[in-house]
C-alpha cells in the first residue's frame, strides 16, 4: 500500500505568517490528493482536492500544489481560526490512506 | 441540503459487536460512494472502507478485513458499519463520509457525518 507522510508533525506560527505543510506519497499518485482541516472537536472539512483545487467556500488563503509524490498545503496570512490539524489523503484507489496529520498552533 | 446523520454513542464490552448507522438525505443515494473513517482518542484519521450504495460492493482496509462489514439499505438511504470482536483499541469516533463526485470522477470526501463515539471497556 502507498504510505502518506506529512511534515512537520506540528508547528507554531503567528497570525499573518505564511505556513507550509508537506505531504509525501511513497509512490506516484499524480494529483489524486486531498487536504482536510480538523478544528478542535469538529468534523474534518475538505479544503483542497486534485492537489490544488480549492473546495467551494474555502478561503483563498489556502492553496495546494504538487504532483507525483510531493505535495504542499500553504496558508498565506495565518488566521486564529486556522488552528487545527491538517491531513492529506490519497484517493487513487483503495486504501484511501491519510497522512498522520500536522498540528498548526497559533503563537 | 446534503446531510449524513449518524446514530448515537455506543458503549460496548470487549468481544461484542457494534452497528453504526449513517442516514443520508438531500441527494441521490445510489450515486455516491460512502466511506468510513475512524479516529481514536488523540489520534489521526484512519480509513476503514468504502461501499457503493448502488450495488452494495465493498472494499475494506487491510486492518479491518474480517472485522468490519459495510451494508446499505436503499429503502431508507442508510449505510451501516458493523464492527465485530471489539477490543479496547476500537474505542474511537467513527465517521461516515460521502465522496465528492464531479463529472463522473471522485475527489476526496466532501460531506461528513457528525461522528459516532464507540467506547469499548470491560
């Protein structure tokens, strides 16, 4: 099975900072990658699919890039409500494996 | 609007089984696959499996082969997840989620149930 590895596991940044999270697949998944946000105590929310397409209603400060095995999620101008755990997920066939998550804290 | 509403919290003893329901509404039930995802306390998301509500075909993650069964009832637009031989490690929140479908292709999970807490303890 394809493994998904995120880095870092956690980070702390200030409001207004640019934040980048990376996700690496153990094999080529082209752009079959989604990013989710899970705020504390809440249900996961789809942010980005097809590696770089913003889901409807998601603020434009979120963006995704990459293809093949290396992907990034970028938050430009971090906001207090962005404190959450972010997960990547591959979906080019079962299993739809998640990365282990990246916790974003606000300084 | 599209909704996935899950059944309530469950408390079970080790060795027992649990069946969680996920009632869907607001869309064509047979047109969208439903996935199940588990989250143990303080842990990440773990993909469990998928069911095609049209024909009922399923695929399970290797970790859940033999212990999880996904079924559906097209008369009530409901999907079920049954987990057997429960262990304390199965204590978790269980989510159902609908696949995002655009133009016949699939792109992640866009609508999630509220989650069902299953606690396993003697």
